[in-house]
């Protein structure tokens, strides 16, 4: 345990939207291959509406991939959060890596992404101009 009184523990999180012309299992394979992590568990959600989702854990991160509402330009949401960070989340001590993660996923997966809560869109790792 760190005895330094100035030491403060933080967690990290990211939430992005993905535009992908395929189904959720195909996107889960694309992401897991690009990130070189284990396969996602794809199956029905445990709570209603029991729709299909993908989840996984890797190097202390929890990952969730879900389909979004029909008619939204970015059909999927992808979230990640450091494991065992309940206290940090409750105290708002979480670094938000969403813009970086959106850029990275757009680059390694060759998909268009948007950092959640922003109008920042990336394609092939490059930020797109606002229209």
C-alpha cells in the first residue's frame, strides 16, 4: 500500500460509437482480432430485453459491445472500464480515454467511430471535419 499522502488512485474508462456494416458477432471478431485480445463472449444480455451483446475481460479491463437503436448512424457502442474501480467511478476519479480510444479503434479496425458524448468522429485514425 502506498503511504504517500499525495498518492491518488484513478481508474479509466472509454465509450465510443462504431459504424459497421455487419452484425455484432462479426464486429466482435474484428475488434478482438485487431486488439489481439481473447474472443468476446457473445450472447443474450442477462437482463431484459435480452438482446445480443458481447463482453470480455483483458489486462484488467472489462469490455462491452452492444447494438444501438435502429436509425442511429453509429449502430454499435463499445465501452471499456478498468476492473475493480467501483470506488474510483463513484468518486468520479476515472480518466476518460474516449477520444483516444475512438481514434485507435478507427485506425486498427478500419471503421468510423465517434467518441461518446462528443461530436468528434474518426475515420482510419484521422479526425473528420465537422459538417
